[in-house]
C-alpha cells in the first residue's frame, strides 16, 4: 500500500529491487540498506557511470 494524499493504494506486486541513484547521498543509501537488509527477495542495485561511454551501469549490491 502507498499513500497519496488521504488515500491508500495497493501496489500491483511486491517490490523486488531498488536502484540507488548515482548522486544519492550516502546517508540515504545507508538508510535504505538498513531497511531492506532483512527483507527476503529484495535486491539492491547501484547506478554508476560507465567509464567508456556516456551511460550508466546498474550493478547489484551484495548485502
């Protein structure tokens, strides 16, 4: 369920992964890791600059 205004809406499916942004502050990353570290089936990914192109790589983080 998520809240929008004064209403609750169901998610269509469980969250299976979260991508941490390239410029996300470390304290926010740490908070998210702490929250999902004991959740079964949720994977974390980190976006990183691709060294040889104007692109991002999305790499899984080992918890």
